[in-house]
C-alpha cells in the first residue's frame, strides 16, 4: 500500500470537511494543522477541493461545475467570492502581485471547474455557506474520487446534439458527490457525458466517456449512450477503448457506479505511477474489463447500437444561433482561462439583464465561457459590456486556441510560468503569423511540467516545462529564465563540472500534431528542452513552411503529421534562436 493509501486508511478523506470547520474556528496555521492531524492531512484536504499553495498559509480551492453549467446567481457568487477571499497579502504583492491580472481572479479549467487562489482556511466555511445558498460545492473537486463530470457547454441549446444529456450529468454528479462508498478510489476518476455529436466533452481522454448512440430494442427506437473507458493523458497517455454496450439514460448512474466499483476492487493501490483506471483497462483488455463491469451492474446492458458521434469540436467561441428560435449564445474567449472575479460577476449580471429567464453562464473545456439564451436584439448590448472588451468572441487563431495550466506561480510541481506566458505568446503570435483564413483556431497548450493539466498531447502545438541548460553566451539578455523564487528574470549562471559557466533558462519540450476526433492522435514531442525565447521564432519558421506546403484545406496538425519529424526539426532549427541548443537540467 502506498503512502497516500495509508493516509486514506487512517481517516476517511471525507471526514476532512468537518476538520476544515475546526481549523477555521481555531485559526490554525499550516504548522498547527500538521501538528494536529499529521502530514497526511494535506492529501485528505483535496477531498474538500483544497490544494496547499506553494505560498505557505494559502490554498487553491476548486469549485465543481457539472457540465460547466452555472445559473447567473451561481456565477455571480463565484465572482464575488473571488473578490472577497482570493486576495493576495501585501508580502506577496497584494493587488499588484500579477501584472496582467492584478488580484482576485478566477481560473476556468479544462475540466469545467473554477479555481481560486490565495484562500485562507478561516474564510472557507463562510465561502461554503454562500455556495450552499446557490447550490455550489467544492467537495471532491480534487482527490481520489469522482471529479467534476464533464458535458457539452452548449447542451440544450446547440444544434449539434442528438439529445440534451445535462440531466444525466447532474444525476451522475449528485450520486458520487459526498458518497462515502465511492469517495476512496485507487486514483482520480474522471467522467464525461454528452449527447453532442461533436464530443466536445472529450470522451477519448477520460476514464469514462458516455457518447450519444441509438438502438432499436423490441421494435422501439431508443436514444442513449455508447461507452468509452480507459482514456487519459499525463505519463502513459492512452485513448479510450470502446465497450460493446448500450446504456439507457435512466441507467447511466448505475452503469457509472458499476465502473467505479470495478475500479475500486481491481485497481492498483500500490504503485501511484500506474494506478489510474487506464492501466487497469490496458491490463485486463477492454473485453475483460467490460465483463467485470457487467458482473457488477444491476441493470441490463444491451450490446451497442449505432454510434452518433461524428467528430470533435472543443470550441464554442463566437455568436451562435440556438435551436430555440430568436435566441443566441455567445462564446467568450478567455486566454489561458484567467479573468477577474469582478469580470466574472459582471458576466453573470449581464446574462441576467440581457437574457431570458433561462439564461446561463457555461464553462467550456478550452477554458472559455458561454452566455446563453440571449435574444438576438440584445447581443450587441451584451458585447458592449465592459467585461466583454477583453474577451471578445472574434479572437485571432492563437488566442482562440490557447490553454495554460496554473504554472509555477502557485503549483508546487510546475517548472515554468505558464499563464502570463500563454497570454503574451498568443497575442504575439496573432500579430506575427498569418494563419490561413479557413483556420479558426490553432490549439496551443502549455503545461508547466510533465503532467497534463493543460492537455498538451491533444494540441496542434503542445509544451511541457523544463529548466534548460545553455552554454554560456547562448542566452540573450532579458530572456525568460527562473531565479530562486521561480519567477522570470535574467538568465542565471551555474558552474559546469569543468569550471565553465552555463545559463539556466526556462524552456519546454515542444510537441506537434495532436488532435481528438475521428483522426485522433497524440502529438509527437519533436524537440526537447527548447529555451523559451526560441519558441516563437521556431513557430514562425514552421508556419512559413506550412503556408508554402499546405494542401487544400489541410489543418496545421495534419500537415505536421504529413511532414516527418526530422523535417520539422530542420525547419525549427532554421530560426535565429537556439531551438536545439538546450539540455534538460539534470540530464
């Protein structure tokens, strides 16, 4: 049994929720929390949706939003809580701690969650009370249990759906939330459920993905789901496998429970490196895994019917007609998913003011958000609102496809800064590179480490952070490089074994050619340890070659696959920057 499993055996992780109230009431510091509960408490606090920040004394707290759907009241409370609680202390810069976003911001994640930083434990009970009033929760936003259930952000309004699966999303989420029996699994358990034919909820990279299907049963045409299992990213990425089952919507909760039961019983609790459910599916094989699920399921599972998924679309940016006559929804572009809490609250109030009684704010898996149920005559007024000026629905292709994880600003694991870099790079690339007019988005995803919070493996262009060694003199003045605090500063010099100096700079592995959908494929890591300052010149070289060599209608990731990796490396190395000059620090 690994250390995390031992912590969960010592105390059921859901019990930490009561502990949070006690820690807040007693005003405990981090040291006092650890003295009272042991170092395992930092792991168990994840079940409350709380991660300890790298800045001691403060938490990141994650709000679950099933299917990304928020009422205006819920979105307004999230924004107001960010204004009231997600506030940096003066010793960390206060309102000026981040030159791009200031303070009191929210992060929209690739799992349709909301994250807030700088949260003190003494403020959590009051935040929870405000959340309870509007039906929000942070419980099991993290930890080894069912995470936020993904869904199509345009469910019920988009014209690409076979049926509205949001009620199923809500039912499955309700079943697992605070369910003690399924709150201690071998590892995190990620589900996605959609009735959309474009699979924007990313079934191919989740532990469980329910996608639309139809089947004739006893002469009756039924709509329901096909199931995909065992997908995931990070180390050992794997595309999900198809099971030969047809799941009726009313049976979806029981089917998901049976999968969780299978994972609970058969999953690895020894080696944290291989305990995700995808390793179990790989070990058993899809057929044996399906057999194990059927053995544990209490409802009939007919064989599969006709698959209704026709492709992948992870993007809802822009002004779109709803299937309800006279109504539109607007997809706002939030580069790297970060915006002010006050702006998010303003978006909620604008949804209420300009929309119908069914208006909503919805989070998308590409870190953007939608405002729905807007009468056509009100859309211009919505777009004229102050909050909308930085998040207009007609961005350049790089801004539209930019995704960034938390980065080393707050995350203990990240090697490089990501949020500010993603936003700055997206703007620079949109100014410097002419993308063909028929390409709306270039998906550029940046993870600060080898984990996959930003999902780089499925992007046109993917990055994962490295600290890079350059021979002294190769790093130009003023480039982005890490100092002792992990911030960006001048390149630092470190002596080499032979006495010569080397520059340590922020850099990244550089991947090309990923996508989901009918031609799904993980990207290839074409270059490793590329200094950050060399990336934009390398991309300029690549897009010049793409424009010159592109076949009719060919997308960038398709061209990257057609061009072999050696040619891509050669093109990148033609840039006036040392694309291939770095070595990962420690190699």
